[in-house]
C-alpha cells in the first residue's frame, strides 16, 4: 500500500501521523519516558521507506517506527556523549541513499548511519567552530542529489557538503565571512 502524503503533528510527548483520513498516534500522550515508543522532547521527524524516524533531543536517540505506529528500533545508544553512537541533543533526522543523517547539535556534527543503525561516519569535526568543516549547533539536515544541506544556527549559515562530508559551499554566514 503506497502512502505518499503524511502530516505529522508533534507534541511534547507524542506524535500524531495523519495518513489520508486516518490518524495514528505514535508515542504515549502525557507521559515521557525512555522506553520503546516513549518520547522525551521529540524534535525532527522523517517519513520514508515505510518508516517514521524521530530525533529525540533528551533521549539522545532516533526512534524508528513503522507506519502503523509500531516501534521497530532505534539509532544511537540512547546515551548523552560524543562517541560515534552517542548523541548530545539530536535535533533532526533525514534518510537518503541508504544513510540516516542526524543533526547532533551539541556535538557540533552530523552523524551518519546505515539503515541498520551502524555508524558510518560524520560530517564536521565534532568541535565547535566557524571553519568550513565545523558547526556551531547544527539543527537541521536535508539531502538532495548527493548534497547534504545543514542549518548551522550558531554560525548563521547553511553549509553544503558532498556525500563524503567534504565542504562544497555555504549560503550566508557570519558577518564578514567570505562565501565559499
């Protein structure tokens, strides 16, 4: 059954997925938690490939659901930290080309995983800064035609990288910064 149109209503503790005229609540309304299907500050969401991915800021993970609302897995260890499988305030998630991209704001990087949740690298150095390969709180990620677009709020810019993480150019930037 091909579902192409979806609307997500994000609340503090639950997400409602609207597919056509059907409503599907994902998460437990009114109760935060760190168990499967429980949320603690859900932020970014992505729907694709028959799955719903939810970046959870304070559960330090990306929860994965099927479109019927069943919890089917997670990406990340669910621990606050800077190791490859740990997050520090994951804000957004995007899936493209068999990769899961996670804007890991307080680790100043975009973490990359395969569809099974194995770490396959990162974009950025993981150190806060304003160099072309550094971020200051990346909060959104989008992928199109092999280019990875990252909203970097601390540097007031959108940075664009190729699929291997090499900086390509930026849109806007710090006052006085040269466009690259």
